[in-house]
């Protein structure tokens, strides 16, 4: 069939204006709106009706614009968030409410969420929670855990508007970058290219392992609409990238053999018209499918093909920590428990697929793309392009969620190579399937663990081993291998400890960084067996944990001793009331229900912030212009977690001015110093510390100029700085100071690097300068006949040292719990089977119950104002708490996640002799 169908005319009303456009037959309304009419506030997460990001109103009703042919809009009224935000009173109130509650984190789902909410609010003045869940049920959010979205929509009906605060550390102010998110103006990776830009389409292996040979690429490159073909031969530098220099092993384009399904072998650069109709199966490549090893045991078998030279048995690397003598202690223990635990691949599932735009400007290549690590991207592109570093510029776009996967490069090399080869601007946006096939995942794990205890309930011996399926390429696998043995103890006192991990290559997508770097997997094993041990000892499960909790001045399993800031006990204590009350309630419920059973689970966790025993610096620059503008160069990527706001709050506190006064310049490798990657819960701590130093240095310069005391207050603006000190006032006339090359009359650039020490061969040393601590409680209801598990309530306690912005802390906690819930109950990526958001399930608004958050502040010795990182901690205890609650409710111990209904039901049947 000839797909080059003719154009038709579609006239409709868009946001109050008459528009006439000429979509091709069958063109999606979303494409027409975005590409022909410039409504880039309509977002695309799946193009399949699964995510709801593209929700618009057609004649007042919410529809997925990706499912509606543009012609069907003819003669109708279409409203998108961009138009609603300008004109619609309900939307304006809703946008205030979204900002007040922190209901938009990355913001990629926000246009769809708000548009669906506007339709509800037009019908229903004051909707309740259930009505909001029903109305927004078709829109997915991966960041927020939905609770703040529900709160924001319910509150707009009740006209509740929390007061805006001053903005220093400790105040739960609105995001400084929130307005663009609620008005649909924030530009994400696919929003920056001009319409009509050439497109890059990547050709990928359909097999987990395959040789391949190309046909006549020159002839293909001559096809009308094709501007260029790219293969490994077109990579001018090294056809290689990787996030850890010693483990760089991934080609931009595979050569000779593809090692996983979805691996890139070539790409074309083509006109949008050609790209729309292009079938990758018509690309001239012959495949030779070969036997593939897709689990760790197959990959370690003697007959398995070796994926990488020098990694015998497909063992990428391992990690090891040992103190005391675990085996001897277990042999002497009064009681022991042991178990084996498994988890599968987990997909990050951010709603924004990888996307970007590149162009050559004055001979330099400029890459605009979603990323968590702009300077690491620059490092990679320097190697791949073989160009001087100063000829490459990385300008991050808005990031519609990352959670670890956007630490690795994805679209960047294809964009740069395409722009350089054609000399023209190019763009790319991965399809949902392409994103899921080709980007990193959470490592599947197989863990065995044995723990001993004394009769009085003290842990005596802990012996852990874990295999981690690291996929075809290393990515962050070595980090996972090293982090897991350091963290597998959990935040507990264990004197006789042994933990070993091994990362194994398989013919699967690379496993990489995903919130927790392997620790959520090890926590499942450890926290599950802690319940088993407590039960065997006859000790209350919460008491058992408290009795064994780590404390100040007690060594960790790495021999590290913290004099302050070990906050796990207060976290557990914060759950005490709920623990007692919820178990009493569950017992009463169970007494009168045969099929439905309720249970309560608890679990703890910890996480070391920043790189493991490696340099990890961040640099923050600030400047004051002659007119009195205070500028903060804030390069810590905000991927929704709130770095733009938190780093600014810290700076404003240190300098002593209101945060609203700051002009913020975001990440851009030409103008912003390296604040490191947004990863490993490091930005609040590490970049926050650099920000504090920069603010303090700026303040010290100002005070020194007039010899004022530390307690002086500053007022900056209108070309001057007023310093009020003990009743006297000094004025610095900024016009009298000489501006530097950037126009700053005062500047302060400061770097902070956490004090760590290398680990020895037994993993002893100082892996992290700080840990954060967490404890979760969950109530679940298990249908023992169906095997379904419904979480009814979470209580989460987090020691964050100092909550720089309590509202954002809560948002992180709720979002992390939602991801932990997904991992526990529904998420499993199966290459070739769950490669879209229809088959791969992530939690929806109806899956997340109320979450009560307790913020614990045990100040850290190093963090800014005592603050600790938080991003990873928030999901580490969630899955084990849920598994413990399932056991409490049903009597069965699930040892594999996700605990799907079929697995839960099978376990119950086994336990009940087949019933
Ligand atoms: S983009 Fe339309 S539903 Fe996902
Ligand atoms: S805020 Fe909803 S997906 Fe990021």
C-alpha cells in the first residue's frame, strides 16, 4: 500500500482561535497540534493511548490526542494547556494549586493531568478524592506518586491556598521553576527543534544476539528523502562510550554482532515526510540470529559466548565487604534464617522518551537533549566525535523524568553525528518501544542470604551473595556491584559480616543506574529475613530492628564511624504508633473476613550519598551585576526532584537574601560550572554544599568591603548593596566596581568534594561522607483467592538531616514509594514482551493509597545546614515492607518480585496444600 497519502484540510478552533491546517490522512491530532500548529505544550509519552500525556479537550471532553486523527477535530473546539493557562479561570486557579502543593515535579505529565482535571472541575466544583482518581485515571505520572496531584485538584475546589514563604533553608516554598510546568511552556527534549527539522531514525537489532551485514548503503542514501546513512564507519572518534572509564565497552553502532535486542547498528537522517512512512525493515541489512544467553546462569555456562574480551565467564566485576567472621558467627548463633530472593528488570518508565536536537553553530556542534549529566555527556561526545572539547556544547533541555537512566548517553551521538554529516539541524525522539528496548534498566538479581542471631535478639553473622544481571554492556554495573556489599547489611549493627556481589553480562539491555543502584534488591532479602528472624525469636518485628539499629559512634560494616547523624532509630520510632494501631485494626478486620486478609509490614533502609570512595566534586558559581542582580549558575540538573529550588534556597540562606531575588542560569557546558551528575542522592548534599560555600564566600566579600560583622543584614538591588550592621548602615555603590568578562562586579565560585577514603580489599574504609536513613510501614489487603494485593496506607519516616524544602521532601517520598510499589507488585521488563506502557504496568493514580510522611532531622556533619540526600532512600524500604505485609496478611513469604497475583496465589496455594 502506498503510505504517501494525500493531505486534507482540517479547520477547527484551537484555544479560541480558528485554525486551518493540512494534515495527511490519518495524522494524529497530537502531531498536527505539535508540528503544524506549534502547540508543543501537548506532550507525547507513548503515541498509543497508554500514558495520557497528550490529553487535550475536544468540545470540552478529555481525549488522547495521539489516538484521534486530526481530521476528526474538524469543526470542533480543541483546548490545550497552553491556551487554557492563558484564558481559563479554573486553569489559573488549578495552576496555583499545583504549584502550592508541588504537584508538578518533572512536569512532563502536567499538561495532560491539568487538562483532564480542568474537564472535571468544569463539571464538579469541589470534587472528592475518588472523583479526582476517576477523572485522572488515564494519565500516568512517574514522579509524584499522585498524592500531591490529588491534593491540588481537591484543594482548588475548596479554594485552599497555602501561604508562600520567604525561601530560606527549611521553608517549603513552591518550586522556582514551577510556572513553566503548569503553563505547558517548559521545553523538553522533543520540544526544542523547529518544525520540519530533519529526523534521525535508528536501525536496531530485532534479536538478542545477531551478526549482520549491510547491503548497498550508498544506494539507500540516494533515496529521495534520505539525507545520510550513519554506521560505525561514520564515527570520527572512537565508536565507544560508557559512564565508567575503566569499563567503557558500548559502541555507538554495533560492529559485526549486536549483543542485545534493540542495539543500534545504523541510523538514517531523513526528511520528516520520509521518516513518518519509513519501515526499518526496508533498510538494507541481513541478520544472522545467534544463540543468546539472557540470564546469568546461561551466560556463565561454559558453552556461552563471551560478550567481552577479558571478562571471563561473562563476569563483569564484583564487589566485596567483610568484617569479623560471618561464617563462624553464624555457626555459633542460637538461631539462623536463610533464603533466596529474585527480582527482574525494572524499567525507569519516565513519561518523556529520550529526545533532542542538534545543530552546527559556527563550526561547533550544539546538542540540546534531556540528560542527568551534561558534563559526562560532553566527556563522551569528545571521545566519540574525536573533536576538541571546546567545539562541543551540551545544552540540556527540560528533563521529563530520569531516575538514573538519563545518566547514560542515548540520543546524543546520533544527533551530533547526523548534524555533522549533513551540516543541517537534526532531531530525534525515541518511540516508547525504542526507549524501553535500548536504554538501561534496574539490574535483575539473584540473592542468597543467611543471618544468625542470639537468643536475646542480636544479629550474629550475616552472609550475603548476589548475582546481578548487568546486560550486554557495563553502564553503571560496576557501581551496583560495589554499592551492594556496602549497603546489604541495612542500617544495622553487624560485627560479623560478609557480602559479595557479581555482575554478569547477558544478551539483554544494559542494566544501569536506577534509584538505589542495587540496594532496593539487597534490602528485599535483608528486610524479609529480618522479619523471619524476629518471628523465630518471638520478638516484635519493629523492636527487633530498633534493637539492632546502627547508632552514632558504632562502626558500620565498612568500619566507618559517624559521630553524629545516624537517624535510623528515630525513623523506626516514628512508626511506633502506626505499627501498634494498624496491627490492632488488621487483627480485628481479619477476625471477620475469610478471603480478604490485612497485614502490616515494616522495613528500613539506608543509602550513602554520592560516589563510592571516589572524587565527586560539584562547583557552583554566583555573581552580582552592577545593577544589583544576583545570579546563580546552578548546573545541578533538575530532573523533577527540585534541585533548581533547593540549591537556590541554600545559596540564598548563605548569602542572606530572599531566594526570589535570584536569577538562575541553568546547566549549559558553555556557561555553567560542572555540578556533577544528578545521581546517587548527591545534589542536595554535594552541590548544595558548593552552593552554600559560594553564598558564604560572596557574603564574606561583601562584609569585608565595609568591615561589617557576621550578623549584618544585606539588601541588594538598584545598583547597590546596603549592609545594616549593629544599627549602622553601609552602602556599596556597585557602579564603582569593575565588571569582569561575564559582567560580574562580585563573583564567588566554590567547589565541594565529599571527604571519602578508598576501601581496602575487605571493603573497609570511608565509602561515603554521609548516609540518609528511612523506614516505611505499609498496610496491605490480600485477596487470598485471587492473589491480588492492595496497599491501603503507607507511613514513611525519613531522616534527611535538615529538610531544605519540606514540601519537596514529601514529594520525593511519595514518588519513591510509588516506584517501590511498582517494583514490589507489578513491574517486570521482559525483552521482546513488555516493551510498551500497555504491557509494562506502572502504578496509576488509583494504585497509590494515602502516604503519611514523617521528616526526621538528625543533622549531618557535612551537609549544608545538616542536609542529607534523599532521592534513592525513598524507595529502598518500600518493596520489602510490602512483602513483609503480604506475609503478615496471608502467611506466605514471597521471595520474588514483582509479587504478581499469580505468584501470590501460587504461594498461598502451596502453603495451603493446594487450596
Ligand atoms: S502519548 Fe497519547 S496516550 Fe501517551
Ligand atoms: S511530574 Fe508526572 S511524570 Fe514527572
